[in-house]
C-alpha cells in the first residue's frame, strides 16, 4: 500500500469502511436466538418462583423452619425480566390478531444471577432429610418422599438456569444470535438470500474493510483488512459477499 501511495495512485489521508459478510462453515439450523432465550428463561423463572413458594409452604406445614433454624426463602430478581414478560404478553395478543410479533431482545442482567441460591435450598432440604431420617429412594416402582421430589425439581431448574446463563455469556451483549457449531458466528441475511427474497438467515461474520481513496483513477484499492470480531471461529469460511 505504501508503494501505491508513493506512485500517487492512492491517498491514505481519507479512508472509507466497506462492509462484507463471510459465511461461516456452520449449519444454518444450529441457531440460538437472544429472544428465544429470553422467552424460555421467563418460563423457567416462573417455575423456580413456584418452587420457592412450595419450599416455604413445606417448611411451614411441617414445622421445619423453627426446628432447623431456617427462614423463608426469597426468590432472586433478574433486572430486565419485567420488560421481557411485557413483550411476551404483547406477542401473545398479536398472535391472536395475526399481527407481526415484536422482537424480544431485551438485555437482562443475568450475570448477577447465581444458581447457588437454589443450591442453598437443596442443602437445607438435605439437612432436614438427615435430621428426620428420611432416605431418598431411586428405581422403578418406588415412592419418593415429598422432600426428595422438591429436591430433584430444584436440581433440574438449577441445571437449566446454568445452561441459559452459559448461552448468554457466549452470545455477549453485542449480537442477537450465535451458532451451536460455530459460537463466534452470527446469523444474518446474505446477499443471495436478499436477492431471491428468501426468508432465510445464515451463520456469518460481518467484517469492515478499510478502502483508500484514489487520486489518479476512479477505482479503489483495499487499504487493509480488519475483523470486528474474533477470527478463530471463521477459519472455515467458504463464501464472501
């Protein structure tokens, strides 16, 4: 590029950004969408909230709270979930009236949410089971005690919460989707899909190219290439727009 500048063909005093999309080597049906995560997370939190109520009722009815010095458990709060629930309710109304749904890409503060809160309830239940000499049973045809059922429901919800949290961490706050097989790829519409008016999206990377302005000819030379995101996940790219 310095040679072209020396020959007077280009000037590096003015640079322009030209966007390009590079399709990733990933299946287009491996998408994870931010809006879908928000929707399913809202349902999970409703289930966890019901389990907290069930836990407190279990302690109250059996008198385990005072006996083991256990207080009522309070459900943790994730900031932004109120907006998510409003969008979900609005989309349900739009579905009945056959209107287009609105996006549910509200950014939530799940970083401060820890499944350890659920783990504390499980430890309390285990303490009660040991103190009351209640054994957990496994196998077909065996009747599980109520405390074991509650313990296992909390275990399942805690595992799912960890999975959702991991998905949000992979996606980050700068994009709305990623691929399961190429976690650095984002789903977007490619040029061919727009030209053919196909309602499809493909996993790809969007990268700007710096273009230097010519001084002698009405053409352009690329003055450099710089990727916005990480390049590790796009080594298998197979098409460029």
